[in-house]
């Protein structure tokens, strides 16, 4: 089960600036941390600000029909829509989809993985350069 692009496209719908800025942020690897709790439909992430000395914590609770039910961000626009939240959604689409594909390739069909919540953090611990980002 992949993370749908619809979360991002619904969130940024009609707002070209949000789309563009979040695409740039993901391409520039500004998403420093991303943890997805699939059961709770909850995402927590850290996005680097455009100015390099800051990063913002973002939380997103996904709703039904590929919507964002609740979200917070530490930036000045954090109560409203901001491109940090959009970046997290786009990052989820790009990376969780890939992860799911990769997992299905690696795992032997007969050794099904235990049914427990794995976050991106568990699967891919962030390298030091992400944690101590300068
Ligand atoms: Zn923000």
C-alpha cells in the first residue's frame, strides 16, 4: 500500500506556489525527518526552512478521502497551509511508495513480516548528517 499522491495534490490544489515550493523543498532534500504511523494515520516530520539555520516540526493527521484532517507547523504560516506541510506529503508519496516496492522485492514471499507498525525511522534510521544538519 503506497502513500497516495492525492494527499499532496488535494492539499496544494489550486495553489501553484505551494506545489512549486514543496517540490523544490523535496528535491533539495529539505525534508530532514519523516515518520509515518500508518495505523494512526499520523505523520511527523522536520523540514528545513529556506534559510539554512532553521527547521520546522510538522505534524499531519490524515483524514478520509485523501485529505489532511489536522496539521501543525512551527513556521509563521503554521496554522494555515504552508509548503512545509505540503513537502511532507510529497515526500511521503515519493519515498513511501518506493519503500513499499523495495520491501516487496526483498522480502521472501513465504516469510511474511510481522504485523506491527514500522515507521520510516525504524526502517531507515536517519544518517547523522540529517540529524546534525548544518
Ligand atoms: Zn510551515
